[in-house]
C-alpha cells in the first residue's frame, strides 16, 4: 500500500541496476526535460585530473528513460542520506525533484541528481570526437572509462532501455582504441 509520505527516486545510471537501498516498488519511468549524457568529468573513478574520463549526468533537454523506485516513508530519510553520500562525493550533481511518468501510467514526483552546470567538472556537450577520445583513454581507480560505458549499455539493454546513441558511441570508442593500438604507418 502506498503512503502519501513514500518517496520516489529516479535512476538513470548505475542506480537503475544497483540502487543500494530497499524499495517497495520499481517501475520503468520516463522523465521529460532531461537526458542521459556523458557530461561530467571524472578525475578519480574513470580518469585523472591530468587525463579526465567522462561519466553520466542528467543534462537539460530531451527525455530520459530510467527506473523509478518507491521507498517507504519509514526508510525515506535513511535512503536520502545514503544517496547523498553516494552521489555527492564531489558535489558535481544537484538534488532535484522531477515529474516522472511510470510504465503503468501514474505520474509521480521523483527525486534525482542532475549535473550541476556551474561545477568545474561539468563538461557540457562536448564534440563527439572529444567524447570518444576521453572515454577511450580514460582510466581511474574504478577502472577504464570504456568498461563504464560497456557496463552502462549492458545494463540498459537488460532493462529493455535501448539507447542507440550510446551504442553508436561505444562503436566509435572501440574504433578509436583499435586505431590507437594499431596506428597506420
């Protein structure tokens, strides 16, 4: 049974397949006005300050398919504290509420994290070739940026969220990596 004090959390990246908190219900969801984007520079996990990688953020415009989780009111405060610690390590995100449409047609207000356009690690919309290069070459304490992209696509595909632009990006990243390993004479 849904309580009026229950909260909804919208996930668009790893939160979709690895929420890390208990929830009562999970549904595919659509958010308008925001899109999933490699718009955040990673100086630690998928890159370094000298050679940053790129990770996902929600950026203005378009629409984003993800997952919404209903969290019971009794666990809302603890869940929000956990998410703050998980997502706000470098304060590159801003906590927001966004309208979301669930797969069953319900409209809810969901809490999420969007990329902070005023933060120094916000990359914005980079040229495609620059995005490809940064992801192909990025490596940080959590592994390569290519692994992050591959993992994201695999999980999106498993959830039935077909993100054609990310598949195109991965093909270009793999071509770049292959050309870097085997330069033409």
